[in-house]
C-alpha cells in the first residue's frame, strides 16, 4: 500500500488553494469535461471540516487513517477502504486525524486552485539551504508582535512595582528581572526578511553562515543546485533540526524556486 500519492499527482499547478480546504490539509484537484472534479487530500495534522453543503453530489473514499463524517449530529467513523455518498443539499462536516488520505469526486466545481503568488513569492522566502523562512520561529510575526505588546504593557502598568508587593508570597518573582532579560533577548531573534536578502536576524541566522558563504562562492542559486547536497557536511547539522530539508531541496530542484513551497515538509523535528 502506498504511503502517499505519487509525485505526478502532486504537480503544484493542481494544488488546491488553502481557502478551499481545511487547515492542515494538502490537496490537488483535477477537472472533468462536465465540470465535475476529483480531489486528492492528505491530512498533515488532526483537524475538522466545518459544516458545509454543496449543490451537487459528492462521493469519497478513505485510503489511509480515519475520517469521521458528521451528518445531522450523527458521527460516522470511516477507516481505510470505507466509502460514502453524500447527496447534494445535505449539510455535513467532519473530523480527521493526521495521516489520513482521501479521494473525493464532486458533481460540480468544489475546489479552487492555488494562485501562483499565494505563497507570498516562494523565492523571496526560500533560504539558500532549502528551508522556507516563513516557517522559522524568528519569522513568526504574531509571536514577536505579542512579545512587543507584552513588554509595552508591563512597562505601562509598572509591573515591576507590583512584583515587589508579591515577592514575599511568591518567591519566583525574585527572577522577574531575569524574565525581562529573556524577553529582551527573544526580541533579537526576530527576522523580518528571508535568507534570500541576506542575514537579517541578530540572533536567528548567523551573519557568517557557512552554507550561505558556500552557495555564494560557487555562484549557485541555492543548495538545490549542488549535486553533493545529500551528503554535504555543512547541511548535516541543519538536517538534525529540519528533517524535511532533503525533501525540500528535491521539490525546489523539480518544480523551481518560485513554485515549490506548497509541497514543503514539516519545518522542525518537533
């Protein structure tokens, strides 16, 4: 039994737009001459499909994992090999577990393809080593905006004075100055641009990154241009933290640096 859909079925040209599928799901769609569609979905993590309804029929089969179909508040567990027909105009929702793969056939247009530019320019955020910079913690805008807001709120409320009132009851507050120092250092991790533009994080990417130096010296676009990247000693430490690095490099090599990010693997090993 295959563990994933074959590569020829995952051409980025057929990738489904994130707005047409549940969070944590990757899909590809094919169109019929009668405006019907077939979609092939892989669930990367546990999630839900919110209640919705179609004005056309739907048939689907579970290839791997578990999908729980919900109709009229009734849960219908579906495992490998199970199939179901959903008539048009019937509201339904679902729950799925990571690793689930399904094939759906729709009697009408169900899914939109991903716009070529919807990854905010793959090349702009593709690191020379093959990582997608927007997946890095230092590029997490929400995290650093929250950090700045927290620091501002602590200062505005003069929280350090409140700590002095509570330190006798909770000795952990003796470490409040250490906590502030940690927040300050965390802020230095922030990276607002990608490796493509050069090292831009004070503590995130190293200014003397040997991978970057090697790529520029050899006049490559990135490590994907190098035939030795699989056994590269410079990349080995990265691969321990980013186990999908070889997979990413293969995708970039096959589909190009401007159209690969939708197929990237998990960023970190955790």
